[in-house]
C-alpha cells in the first residue's frame, strides 16, 4: 500500500535528554523508523521512505535532511564536518538545494527548521514537561490531546484567506507553529525556543544582472526533481510559469510527460498557447484531457485527506485527483507544477512607498503607469503613496471593516493589502472573535522586511506556502508526489535580490521570469499579454451544485459551534452577491473548515472534546480498515 505509506509519512523530533527518551516511549515507540542522538537516546522517529531521509554524523554532531533531496550522504558529510555549534548550521542550510526539513543534534541541543515559504513547517508542543517537535501539527495534536483552535476556525469562516502571520498559526491549541524564517531549538533541559535565522536579502540587483541567477537556481531546482524510478510529469497549461518548467525539465528528461486540460471558457486561450509549446517540446509526450471529462468544480464527493489544517482551496480537488490518476496510469512518479510563481513574480504597487522615499522620480513615473493601467484617480493615488499608515493600523482597519455589508469602494492598491467585509454567513460571535484576533495581531505585528515591496512578496509567499503544503499532501495521497520548484529557498532568494521596481515593472508581465527564461522558452510564451480565464465554468458549476453544497452544510459542525448561519449561507448561494471572486474564495475556506472538522471526528485519535454524534463524510469513498490513516 505505497499510497497509504506516503500519506502516513511524518517525523517527530525529541530532545537529547531523559525526558526526550520518556516522551519517545509514550508516543514514538511504535514508529517504524528511529534515528538516535550521539548519546544513544531517541532523536528522530516516524515513518518515511528510505530515500527521504539522509543522515550524516561527525563526532557528536548529527544532521538529517528530511524530504526528497538530491543531497548525498557524502555531500552532507562534507558540510557537517565544519559544524561545531548550532549557529554553524546557517551556512550548511544555505548550501543545501531543494525543499526539505533540516534537523541537527549538536552537543545535547537540537535545531529543527523548514523552508522560508512555509511549504515545510515545524511544529512544537509539550508532552508533560518535555518539549517535542514534528513536521505535522496533527501528529502532535494526537499525541497531546490537543483541540482545534476555535478562534482560528471563526477567523477562517469570517474572512477566508489567512495572511501571514495568521497563516503561520497552528490550527490546534497547545501546538505552536514556528515562523518560516525561524528555527526551533530544543535544549537538553528547559523550554523550546524559536530563533530567527533567515533574513530576506536586501534587493540590490538590477534585472539585467539578477535574471541570470534566477535562471541558474531554477535550472538546478528542476534538475534535482528527476525521479529515481518512473517518469517525471509536468503541467503544461500554456502560461509562462508551467511552460517554463516544462522546457527546463525537457533538458534532462527525454521521456517527460506533460499534462494539459483542454476546453474551459470561450475566452480562455491557455490551450492555444499550450498547443504551441507542445509542438516545440519534441522530446516529450503530451497528455491532453478535455475538462469536460473531469468532475466539475464544487461537485461532490467532499472530503479531506488529513487533519493538520483545513484546505483553503477546495473547489477543484476532484478534478485534480482525476488528473493525477491519469498521470499515474501513464507512468508518472513525480510531478512538477508552477504553483507559487504568481506570488513570487507578481505584486501590487506597495513597493512604491519605499521607492518614492529613495528615488522619487522613478516612483512617480511608475505610479503614472499604474494609474494608466488601472484607472486610478490622481488624488487618492497620491494620498495612498504619501500616507500609507503602519501595518498594525492596517490590521485594525481590517477588524473594523468586518462590520461592513458591502466591499470597500475601489481605491488604488497602495496599502498593505486588500480589506474585505465578513462573509455573509458568519455569525455575530464568529465576527466578534475574528475582530479580536485581528486586533491582537495588530498589537504585535511587524513588517517582514524594511522594503515595502519585499514585505509584500514575503507576505504573499508565506501566506500561500501553507496552502500549497496541503495541496502537496493531496498529490501524495494519490500516489504522485508534487514538486514546486518556484518555492525552493534558493530560487526565492535569487528573485528577492532583484530591485522591486524592476521585478514588478507595471508595463511587463512577470519580467523576472521572462528575462530568466529568455532563449530557453519560446518568445510566444514569454511575450504573451493575456491570461487564461476559467471563471465562467466555475460560476456555472457553482450554480449547478448549490443543492450539493446545501446538503453538505445541512448538519454542519461549524453551525453546531455557532460559527456559521446556514440560512444566510443558503440565501447567499441562491442569490450570490456581485463581489467578484471574493465571496467564492471565502466559500472555499468555509468548505475546507467543515471538511476538516468532519475528518477529525471520523478519526480514532479524535480528542475527547470532539466526541459525540458527528455527521458522515458527504459522498466520500468508503475506506477499508487497512487503508485508514492514523497520524
């Protein structure tokens, strides 16, 4: 059952202490795999494929790389030989490629870290008086009897997408998530502590210089994704992101398998560009599937694959699973996708705040371009540029705006982010709780970087990372690991070194990626000025599946908790507001929260507080006993 084994993959980390050994006896003694500290005490326990953990030792120092990685034991050993203390690991981590966790045991102390975008996270909890850690929050929740964070549930159904730092908050009370730019230190004696180790690079390179570095980091990231067995597959949507990965992969994969949906709305020209790219990818096999063959978005069955956190994006999972099965049938064992590229290569105009104070003439010219493209009026544009306010004030404004019954008047996008009203179906208690959560964030939040453009980029990446981490789990559960090269740490750093006003040139679409891929990807793709539009079939499918969605929420766990008003949800679904895709995204988040609670209630390790009658999983395929997952 390779699929189930992959779904159960997890890593638990113990301190080098008698308490750590005791904690291992309590929760890790039945784990199929174990790696010891130099002292002989348990260090790492869990379940993983043999190729997903590389360990090297030098005297009292142990370092492990967890996750698919091209690093060899010999290469890791050469890096470990220079480690004398925990701070020495900064240089070691920066020398590692890929997208992995790194764990070290040095003279009785443990350091555990994930990636700078949150695609790989670190969680910690206390088992009695002993701090332990894991790569999955639900593993620690099951071990400690933790309960869901009701405040975060309320915030999710009230607002929808959670932005950093809320996106880096564990969904389980008593289980804490370490910030993406920090590592966790487990001492031999005492409490765990979070230490910031990573700072975003100061953007200093012009595009003409920085593009070469992005090109090389991307080329390395794709080359490292070659599967040991089977075929590499890749999305070929026709957009710049996925198409660039296909051309990079074709350099080393003569049997590359590309995947493309055909059809969509009448104004969706993605398949046209995908066809042009496919004709030039002569070394690859191309799998095209009509989107009419796949289950429509928002169609049942509705179900989730794990209990770490709710999925914020839920509407098209059945189609994604359908596509994965096609790829697996054609021999794919690892899949490339361009997710994360939008967050990495596009941004708003927030960078103009910093640019205006350093190079006012350049900022004024680019503001004029933004105004021309987006029809921004002059005076509000100037006001937004000169009086942006601080980040804490923005969070307080978000709290205040929850009381609005309609979206804010459209204004120039020069602030810290978009502010939206509460979902129509959020109860007063849910809104009240969300307002308190936002104000608590406002009291302690700080920008992620001094440059406003850099802060905006990091916020987007660290908000999307946790969402995409759960998407990767969906692929793994279906037997096809998903790889996201654009979110590799080294790729992200190379992009962030480029000056924001050249990175986000308003007159060009993704100028950094276009410059980096110049000469490798056809100009017809790099010079494309359109973007595929798939909202028409999405809107149609949503209308068609309103009865199914209402059936999902007929006996809602969210409603039992007093977080949603099902009658108001019914009214919204039957008579949707004219607010674009904002409320649709909020609906997805609410569906994800409902499915998460149902999955928790269906698990044998559910905390006692969740016991009691639970609604069934709507339309979910029945699992056999041997395939049931226990975190």
